[in-house]
């Protein structure tokens, strides 16, 4: 009888454990799926199908060595210039264009992916406190707007706050980083990759981030993955002490030459297809418009909207594309109906506005609240194939800047397109007896010599050999693109 009770007790215990694990895995799934949506909306994926497939192929080669897994691992390339890589719960792994541009071999990519896989495998994100990577500038006082215009209209302006509120991206502890380093490198080795690649790429990342520190680096790998020299020395010790079985190191899918050529043509910094800020003017060649903001405003561009705000956030603008099923005037009338239905407010101004030969419609609401005088501005502008919607918020009787931005909207001219100049990654062969300085000058490198040395993993005073291939970036004008 006692034995039967013990068996039943153990069975019940395991049942509870399994139920708990199932619940925990559901948490991973829900957090991961929510995070993926936010990453797509706030950062965006790089639209290169071949590159996406290749990164996924390397990632799945690593996953195959994990054994049976509760998660389905997925790999994505972010349209992000900063060197970064991170993992969300339930197997969503991301690497940025910026970090790919710094890797020189498939072994290095595999080690980075292995590291992120282990963060998921060990559920480090679940254990860490939640931290958003999205700039605080996007925390719009949606509740204030909602109290004035009603929930429906408040959400139009308040959307950025709701999008950024739950992005799960942890800043890992040193213990977690060490564990992911060691286990991720061991995983890469088990898949046939060279473990020496991990300390090499960590050093290169550190050198690149140090080099560009203070030069508009929004986010980097080390924001969420604390860098310490001990990480590199620990990895080197792991390799040198024979704690990793390197007897199974095999050929990667791509050689070094094929690997670095894979990224030729990839934007090295801002992707012009997503729009580019030149001084205080934002130009979007794909959507064919430009808009000006005050010089001291902070502007954030995402795949789903453009957001700009004064330093004190008393003036804010959110710009996005909406359905072209309605004309601007119809959008205005629909909005008026919604606001009146929810709050019985009438606009203080409503008018047709023609900009650059295109129809537009402007609405303005004003009310006094405990926060002071709040003004809301709505503007819809008809352009070929879409309608652009601007939603603005101003306080303390300030609205001139928002109106000036609205009236600055225009289509791009050929001159505008020629001003959109970005850096594009390319690979060149070194010529006979060519010095590093000569190489920089001949290739018309958009990067200084020291940075070219960093991204290629060589010293700035290195003697170049004929035929060796080096990565750099060249200037590319948008109007010259195919």
C-alpha cells in the first residue's frame, strides 16, 4: 500500500512539474510572439531573401545538435545598421546588418548564433528583468490624449507607447553571458565550426563600438551583452585547455571569400529604402515625400511610423501611411464623427490644404485640461498610391512648429534624390605592391583606414598582400541605384 501511495505521489509530482513546464513554455511562446511583432514594427527585417535563408541555414545546423527541443527556432536579419544580436523567448533569434558586416567567416556567424540560441535554451530572458530597447522618446502621454479625444483617436497618437511597452530584451548578467559564451561556442564546435571565431569576433565588435562611440550609435551588441575582457580570456582558456573537442571541425557552407561577397551591396549604415534624415529634413525615396522638422527635435524612424518630438516633448508628431481607400477630406470627416461621438468635441479648425499640387485636409482640436492647453493636429495628404497621415500634439499654446512641418510636406525632386547618399558594403582585391593608404584611395572608401582595418580583422599598419580581399564601404547615391 505504501509503495502504491509513493508511486501515485511521484506520478502526481511529475504531473505538476509537467503542467508547470507547459505553463512556462506558454509564457515563452507568448512573450516571443509579442516581441517578434514589436521588433518587426519598431526595427524591421532586412528584405534579402537569400541572406535570410543563409542565416537560417547556419542557425538550423546548430539547432540540430541540441537534440529534441520544445521550441521551433527561427532566425531573422534585422534592417539595423548598429552591430547587434539578440534572442527572444521561444527561439526567435535576430542578427543585424551591422553585426553581419563585422563578421568575416561563417564560423563567426555560427558562434554568435550559438550564443543567442543558448540564451533561449537556458531561458535567460525569462529570468532577467524586462528592459525595452526602444528609445524613451517614444513614450507618448497617450492617456492625456485619450482623455481629450477619446480612446479611438487617442490611440492614433498613442500607438508608439503601446508598441514599445512590452518589448522583451534583457540585459544579461555576467553569469548568463559566460554560460551562453561557453555553451554557445561548444554548440558551434559540435556543428563543425571553429571555436576561435568567438573571441575573434568579440574583440572586433569591441574595437568597432569603441571606434564609433559617440557617433550616433543608437544600440550595440554590448547594450544587452555586457563586454568584459574576462569573456575573451575565458573563451581562449576554454579552447587552449582542450575543454572543447575540435576534432570534428569541418568545412562551412561558404568559404571566406564567398562569405564576405555575400554582403556586397548591403547598406553599411542607414538603408535609404526606409527613409533617411539629412539634418532636419526626412526624405523617403520609396514613398516619394519629404518633411522638415525643427533643428533641435529628436526623430525616430521605424518601419510603421516616423516620430519626431521637441526636446521637452511638448510638441510631437507621428507620421504614417494609411489606407488610400478614403480621400483626405473623407479621412477628416470620419475623424470628426469619431471625436464628436466619443467626446462631443467640434474642431477649432477644419480646412482643405493643397500641398505640392496634392490634396490635403487639416483638423485641429483644442481644449483646456489639468495639463494645460492641449492641441491636437490631424493632417491627411494624398500622394500616388497612398495617403499620408500626420497626427500632432502640442501643449502650452505651441503649435507653430507642427504647422510648419505639415506645410513642408512635398514630393521628392531629382535634386532631393541626389542628396540621398549612403554607404554600401563592397569587397575589393588588393593590387600588387599596394599600400593600405593606396587601397583606401583607389577604392574611394567611405570608411577611414582604421575602420577598414577593424572590420577586416587586421592591423592598421598591416602590409597588404596582392590578391587578398578586403571589405570596405563606398558612397552610393540613391538616384544611381538600379
